[in-house]
């Protein structure tokens, strides 16, 4: 008995532990109201709908038993059933109770999963927009219709299960006889089952009526558009009246079933049911097919045009692309070369540092210790440096315990607990050796970002729990005198100051050492759910999270900025989109993608900007779209969880930007919905496509953040840009930029430059092909790729310039002996001219045919007789390589003296790279292959 009691207590504690730890976590982030509302709603729906189901099934079993015939017929069938009746007789009440409870639990569990549907229905706000067919507010389709459909489905389930339970009980007690001579069913059983079937048919009548509204949300494939939603001609003129007629027939049929209570017999109800089935086939199936075949197909465009127009208008409204500014753009320029060259700096701050390529350079140069890591794809932000705003590539030094010197439970969860510091580099400036020009660097951090709390306890790659703040000290960072220790002083996480909490976490995390470890004591706190996406999703489970949270220094803290979306699948006539598909680009493998609560949507707004403090883990939600009815609905359901937009500080506003995933969704829709009229949409002649990334075949080109000026703008603004090509062609069809600076009054304004369809302005694929096919460029790239070196192409940036298109692509080389890329060349093309030079300025000079002195570089006179022609890069490049080699040699000697083997290896790699570059630049290297003896003090690769 004692063992049984202990086992029962252990099971109850195991069930309770999960709820308790969840409550503790929500309390630690001050969002207990979210957890409480969610749990109370789920519990209420579980109880109410589970009880309704249990009572309905139990009542019908009881009623069927009460209506049993007083005497059972004398037959083999009834004699066999007598054995079952006798065995059940002592436990009838318990059997009925058990069956009812089990079915009720299943129904309650299913109903509790609809807590979002209930909260939206009870708190729904008006959209202020009506659908074009029924003139109902969109809120009816987004909030009301799903809940009514849930109720209808639950009603069907209640009736079907009650009918089955009642029929089985009638059969068991002789009310229904399958093989006994005479009447096969008693009048009492007939009346009982007739009422239940009548209820089913009545629910079917209601379902037919609601199917009418469902036509506005009907999905299908139309003109190769799999996301088509809304009524078409056959829906409005065949299915809609058919649903109305079928609803009336079903209601009459239900009345006939109810009438059997007074007029025994199944004849009329069965006739009515047969009529309903026949009507469903003829009116609901055959008639619409005939309308489609003989009215629509012969003149489809004319018939479908009004419905296409409704679909286009609803889609552009639902995805907030209706106000995109479309402007014709010639694609060619009449400006002279000098004018074009001078216009480049005013038009764009061309970012040469590709955040998807240079992460290994950050890793090698700024990692400092092997247990730190940077994101494979870094982020682009803006910082004010020397009183001017600059595009900046940034990354956080996050902890990677997999690379800790020694792996054990203490090291993994107590010692190596946090990353340290932000690293930032100029997006437009590169050092002469090809390395990033770091604006924030080293440990402890120093640079242009000012003083801030550098410790990163919460980050994108911080996925395991840590226990901090107790007797066990943590590794803070690597200083000049070795590793500095630290003890967490924040208030994040949950206290482990009592054995009850420790036991709960030991059970939920499956780690018994939490219960008895001496490393846990007074002040110990457990941190978990540590990625920004996890934390925002937990405190706002009704939001869809952008795939790319990014860090920023705000008010002396590292804040993760997370864009969040409100979505619905119930916007009538609006095209449906699968978020995971349209947000996938060549970068999402490293960057992540949208993970949506409701992945298939037809309405989306970036209604919330969230922040997660990298030190304290504090989550703050800010209202961004003040007009979004979906956000208003959720704020009614969870009051106090989202702060007003006015609460956003000026410093935070400096770093807010237009989100990438929303932009990807919108550009995917604009491939079809940029046209003005239904005729163009129907023909598909003006369809666009998002081009493939020239350097990642088979995947869409990602959108790029860039400070630039569109033709109608007076100055550069931080923008998010993309290109379009005509469907199944590689020429350029359009260029789009959205104003991404949240401080601007024009934030979110979309500008689309459409190129003439009869011109052949090159698209990204053609530009890359031209780069690759140019003999001189190909030869230079082959030289760069000599030996074990690898050439990596950076982002191909497109900039509208004085009527034409300027393409810029940085080229990186991952040299032998190093495992990170260095910027070595820049590819530039404009019109028919292409350049491949050491720097952007040199490449622009070549493309536009001017130098700093105003001379055409192609007309530079050849060297005088006897004068040696300098190789690419010239004497200056050779001197830079010598200086780099000397510095690397000195750094390696210093590291060797300090015993810092990691720094020694990095310096040796730099030395080998510099020596290889010296060999490239030495004009006499082909004349004498012997290596001259080293002079005293000169660097030697073998040292």
C-alpha cells in the first residue's frame, strides 16, 4: 500500500512539474497573464465541451436503456445478447459513466486546442472593410466564421457519437433486432434514433448555409495560381444558389425526421433523405459542372473578369501592397561618363562587405577563444560613426559549448554560460589587406559603439540551459592575464533556492544532478528558453516570428530586435501564401525561416516589434501597426502585454527596419499582382519572377539592405531592395525598393521601377554570366584561385543610376593556409562596360572611363621601351604585402613568447597569405624559381 501511494504521488508530481516549471518561467519574464489566460481558456473549453459531449452521450445511452422493450424476443440472437446483458447488469452505471467520461475527455482535449479561435471570436475587432460578395465585415470571416465552423463540427460529433451509442444500446437490449423474425426495430427506438438523425440533418442544413460564406474563402488552382481564393463565376452563379437550395431541402428533411415522434414510420424521412442526397449530386455537383463547361469555358476571360478584379483588390489590400508606387524606368542613360561617375556616391553607399560571406573572417580574426561563435550570416544595421550614419555589418560573440576545452556537466551548464561582446565592421570600407574594417572589436570590446553591457546570456545559438549566480563561478572572457571569472548578477531565470523547484526541474529536464549538486546554492538561477524567437513565441503565442532576429546596442544594452507578424487565413478573396516556401532564399539555410503558427495565410501585417535583452532576457512587445484589427483583437484578449507605439525610445527607433520575411512575402505576390487590370492578370503576359541567386543556383536571390536613393528621392535612405525578371527570361523586368528606415515618414513605401518589355536590360543571371565569360576576368579569377585558394562571390548589388543599372559584386579569396575570405577584387558593370579591379573606386573609374585626373584609363600610354610594365596592383600592392608579412611575423613571435598558440596559428596563416600575395606581385617570379636566402630579420614561412 505504501509503495502504491508513493508511486501515485510520483506520477502526480511528474504531471504537475511541467505546469509548475512553465508557471515559474512565465513569472520570471513577467508574462504570467499570458500563461494564465491561455491555461484558463484551454481548461474552460476542455471542461465545457468535454462535459457537453459526456452528458450528451451518457444521456442517450440512458434514454436508450430506458426505452428498451420489457421482454426480449425468443431467438438465438437475443439469447446470445442475454449473456452480455447479464454480465453488464451489475456495473451498468459504471460502464455508462466510463464510456461517457472517456469520450468527453477526448472531445475536451480536441476542443481545448481551439483556444485561439475562441479568443478571436470573443474579442474580435472590425476590419472596417466588407467583402465584395456578401457585404459582411472581414472580421466575420477572420474571427466569427472559424468559431461557428468549430461549433458546427462539434455538433456533428456529438450527434454522430450519440447516435452510435444509442443504436448500440438499443441493439444490446432488444430495441433493434437484426435477425429476429418480425419487426426489426421498436417504435421507441425508431422515435429516439429519428430525432438523432433529424438533428444530424438539421446540422447539415446549417452547414449548407455556412458553406455559402465559405465560398469567399474557397481555395483552388486558377490560371496556374495555386493560391487563388474567393468566388469565381461558377461559384457565384451555380454553387451559391445550390447551397441555398440544399439548406432548405435539408431543413425540410430534418422536420420529416422529427415528425416520426407523432407519425411512426421511416417512409417520409427516408424519401426526404433520398431527395436531399439526389439534390446534392444534381444541384451541388452536376449543375455547376454544366455551367463551367457550357457557359464559362467558351468565354472564360469575360465571365471571370469581375471576380479576378475582386481577387486582385482583396489580395493587394490584405498584403499591404496596394499602394506600391510604380514608375517606368528606361534602363539606359544619356548622361556622360563624368556625370555618371560623380553620381555614384550620391546615389548609394555600396556595401562591399557581404554578411553572408564574411562570417568566417569575423570568426578567425575576432573569435579570440575557440568556444565563441558568430552567426553564419551576419546582420546589417546602421550606426552613427563620426557624426555620419554608416551601414554596418554586425555579429555577436555567442557561446558554443561544443568547442569548450573539456566537456562535462559543470562546464556545459555552469562555467561556459554566455557570449561576450559585439563585433561590428563598416559595410563600405575594407582594409588594404582585404580584411573587414572593424568599428567594434576585441575583448573587452572597444571601438565606436560606446559603453554597453557586453555579456550575451540570450542569443540565437544559446539553446541549452545554464545555471548561474550561485557558488560556481563562470568564465567571463579571455583577458590579458588569462580567463576572467564572473557571477551573474541579473534577475533572469528561475530561482533554484528550494528543493521543490530543483526537483521539478530535475524531472522536466531529465537531469537528476540538479536535485543534489553542490554547485547549486544560494542565488542560483536556471536560464532556459534562451533564443529570442523562443522567448517572443512563448510570451505571444499568437504572433508569427520573422526568421532573422538581429542585435543592436540600445541605451547601453545589447537588444535582440525581433519582427513579429499578425496573420489570418480568413481574408475573403485574398490569395493564400505558404510562408515557409516564399521566405526561402539562398541565405535561409544559415539564417532560418519563418516558423508560423498558421503557416498558410492570406493576410499579414508587421504589427509588433519585440526586443529581448541579451543580458537579462527581458521581453518587451511594442505595437507597430496601430491600425491592424488582428493586433487589436489579441490586445483585447491579452491586455497589458503589448506596449503602445509611443513607448519606443528614440535610440531603439534608430535600429528598427523593414523586415525581410514580410518583404519576401510581398515580392512573391507582386510577381502576379503588380498588374492594373484583370485582363493582364488573366493572360499572364506581364508576370514576373524573382531571379535565382547567381552564386547559389536553384535558390531565390535574397533581398539586400542598402542605403540608396531612388530616382524620385532627394537623398539616400536605408532600403530593402530586390530585382524581378520576366517569367522564364533572364532580362530585367523591374527593380523594387522599400524604405526600411523606421524613423522616416515614408517607412514602408514601396517604389517599383518597371523596365520596357521590348528592351534587353541585363538581369542578375546575365550579369554574372558576363563576368564569368569575360576572358580577362576569367584569367584573373583563375590566378586568384591558384593552388588551394578558393574564390567566393559576394552579393550582387543592383543600383538604379541616372536611368541605367549599376551592378557591383565583391570577390573574395579564401587563400591557402587561411580559412576565411579576404576581399581581393570588385566586379562592376554598367551598360556594356565591365571592370574587375582591386578596389571599388578603381572599378568605377574603368567602367565610366575616367580617372581621378580625368583621363580614360583605357587610353593610358604603354610603358616606354625598356620600362617594365607593373602587374595588376603595382608596386603599392607589393609593398602592402611586404608590410603585412612583416607585421604577421612580429605578431607570431609575440604570440610564441606568450604561449598563445591560437594567436600564433592565426598570425602564421596571415603570414602565409601575405607571402603568397608577395609571390603574385613579384614580376621576376617566373624568371627565377629558386627562393633567395633569407636576409637577417626577414620573415620566413618555415620559422
